[in-house]
């Protein structure tokens, strides 16, 4: 079953792939979807990360806003 969610920009399907479990596997320039509480937030590009993957900087596509996430933050990342 594919789940469809309402977002500010319309409807967006929950990705079929598994979420990124190990942030340390992400590399600069990787494209990800950022989700929180089952809702799509935006697409972003990995800008930097801590070597152990505990901290992750992303740049939001479209706005260029740079955001810092800590592994315990309530977000889910999906590789695109």
C-alpha cells in the first residue's frame, strides 16, 4: 500500500525506499527528502556532516537556507 500525504505544495507519496539510517553514509552533494512526523518538508542537498554522522548540515533546495540537524531531531531523511 502506498500512502499519500497532503503537503503545502499538494500531495506527496511516502518514498518507497527505506529512510537513511546511517547519516555517516551521506556525502556532500547527496540529495535528500526531509520529512517530519510523516509530513514532507522539502528537498535538500547535504552540505556537510560530522564524521560520526551525529550532525548534518543541509541546504534547502529553492531557498538556499542552510539547516543543522542533530541525529536525535525528529526528522527522517530519504535519499533521492
